[in-house]
C-alpha cells in the first residue's frame, strides 16, 4: 500500500476521520488486511446486487459503485483499514483558500486505452455530473461546488460556494468522485455501458475485460494503476450476478464461487457460520434501512385531492408510533441488524436517538393509543389507506418479510390499511423519483465516513430522495455544519438537524446493519473496513 503523500493537509479531513473512530476499531475483517504476499490467479465473486449503469453520472447505488471502485480512478480515496481519505491519483490535495481546494495530479497517468489522464479529464468529470444531474445520479453531492478549473495539465482547482467545507475531501472519494475519460464519455448525457467497455475508459486497479449486464463482469488487473491502493494481488476477478440468494448461498457452500457478498439472508449467514468449508467475514456497517414518504403523493400530500400538510404530518407521526424496530431486527434479521432511532447511525460522531423519545412508548416500542390520538387530533379519518412499495431483488429476500411485518404493525389496531407491492430494482429506481410511490423502501450505504452523508443527500434542497421535502431551516443547518471547523460546534449542529428531522419525518429510519461476506476457507485478504467499500484487489486464494 502507498504511504500518505507529501503536501496533503490532514486537517482538511480531520473531522471526517474522527467521526468514524468507533467503527474503525472493529474495522479489520477476519480475512486479513490485504497484505498477503504472492500473486493469486482468478477470484470468483457472487452477488445479488444489481448494476444500474457504469456511468458515474447515472447511478447512486451500492451495486454500481462496487464496480466503479474497481475500474475508475479517484483523486482521493481511503486506504485499507482506514476511514481517512488520502491522495489516490493525486500527488497532493489541500485547501489553498477557504473556498478553493487544490489538487495536484501525479505525472504520467494513463487510461487503459492509452489516452493521457490529465486535469482536463478531472474538470470534465465534475462538469458533466452537474450538467447531466441525472435523477438517479449522485450530483446532489456537489451542491457546494461552484466551479472546477484546470489551469494546467496537473492542477485542478475546485471553487466552493461556502468556506471550509469539511466534507469536500470525502466527497471526492464518493460515488460522484470517479474520474472519466473525456474522449469516451459524453459531456451532456449518460454514456452506454458497452461504449465505456469498448473505449477501455479505465484507470483503477482493474479494467473490464468482458461485460454482460447484471450477469457477469470479468476484470483484469490494470498494470499501470498509480494510485494509493497499490497493485491488485490477483490477476483476474469474475463477478457473477445472482437473481436468487439461495443459489448464491449454495454456490459459495459448494466452492463454485470464492466470495459471496451482498447479500445473503440472516438465516443463510447463521447456517453458513456452522459450515467448516467457509468463513463468515464481517466488518463495521454503515448500512441503514428506512422508508420514505413522498410529500406530494402520500395521504394528504401536496398534490392529492385532499391535500393537508397537518394531516400528512399526523399520518407520518402515527406510522412512527406503530413501528416496532426491535421485532423487525429479531424476527426477520436474527439481530444481524439493530434498531435505528435517528438518521445518523450509532458509532458516528453526532449520532442521536432523536425519534426514540418522540414516538411510540418513548423507549423504542410501539404505542397504538398514541398513534390513534395523533390521527384523531389532526382530524384524519381511519383507517388511512397507504400504498407502500418495497424491493426484493436489491435489498434481499428478507425485504419481503420485513415489509410484511411492517404492514402487520401498521394495520394491527385498524389505523392503517396498507397496500403492499414490490417492483424489480431497475424499474424501481426509476419509479421512485417520478412520484409513482407515495411511500417506499430504501437502504443506504454511505458514500463517505461522516455524519453529513446521512443528512445532505436526504434532507438538503433538491435531495437524492426526490420526495419534495424542503425545509429551508434544515438546509441552512446542513450548510453550516459543513463549514464549521470546531468539532464540538459541528457535532451540536448535526444533533440539531436530527432533532428537526425527527419532528418533520421525511423518512422513518428502521435498522442499522453490518458488512458481511462469506468466503472459501482458502480465501484471504477480504477487507470490510470503515471505508464501507468492498475492494477486490487484496483478495487472494490459497
């Protein structure tokens, strides 16, 4: 692994690093640190995750980002077993003024197609993110970026809207951060996957050798990668995509694949822990599960025939009163998830339990009498008809049991009638941003290791959820915490945002989970760390 480069200003990301310390202590996966010596041949990985697109401007999901982490270069990245960002293809990165963040690239960078990788590609990558602003893309992470300049081939200057943005170095390592080849990608629209593969527009630890959408991706080690993470310890990685997690379990159990990652059911993991032919590897988890209300189309939403903001709030509050998170965690997930009572998960600086005292019995349990009182006080007629959507192929088969239990919890005392439906992920990811679902399931895997990543994407104006929630006071608080350099003051702002959100209930957080992979007994180097990125390069066999 590369060491930190000279010229890198650690203070620029100090808060982000401190925020994950509690998780980082548990960060080394059982499979090792990625330091095994000797080259390894082909590693076969199985997953039920789905890829939306290889174009970084068009996807903001774990399945797509898992691919991007292997094939694209980043200016900054997180080294193995660390939450702190450091220069990746950059030589240095630092604030050169309160609103300017300057990055110097390493010399001699090349794309796999032979093109030079220069600051022009970097400027192009961020300019196109903002120009395309795809509904399913991560451009919302660049809300504080005013402009990007490339004064020479090795220098990039990011001009920010607000001063001293403590999250911007982490943003450069996030799903909005992959650098793309300006000679292959379109400046104004998404580039098809096959064009990207054909154009060999790769400069990460791997290139894609062959690609069959959501069936099989074959990666080859990229010998000219010059980044922080070093050379891959294997030559080839084949990733097989499964539609059914039971088949994924069977194949890892029988040795047909080396690694099963994302996702197996809690029951499967419990069973595989007893199998002497495999190892269960886990690491700190930033994953959360929650459901979202569309403020336009939910019961009494702004565009419904009986629109009434006070009644809509009462519906959200009553739902929060009825949810029993502990039952979901135990009955569905065998306690591989834990109840989540606020928006920032436990272990991150600023995490609270803001919802716990406000809703239900005040101690995390449900309270139907309180829910009924809330609805009656607002003049809401019961039962409330709620259309609730979930997805089973992206978030695992447990989602069916999870949302069946949520339906039971909401309906148990006659206060709700829940119409529960599911949709295949590729369609689901489009529908949820176009007001098709009044309420719907989502999960979240963090882009970077800071509380802000559980706040800005969800609750800032023009947020990723596209659920028409807009609270100017929250937006101002989000911007303020980003630029607050005093750690204690920033923590108080993060707590205040959660308290305000708990009153608004744009989303209802449910559960927090860990990272888990199941590997063959001869597999080493599976690193599930506090970067929350699953990287294939350190994995070795035998």
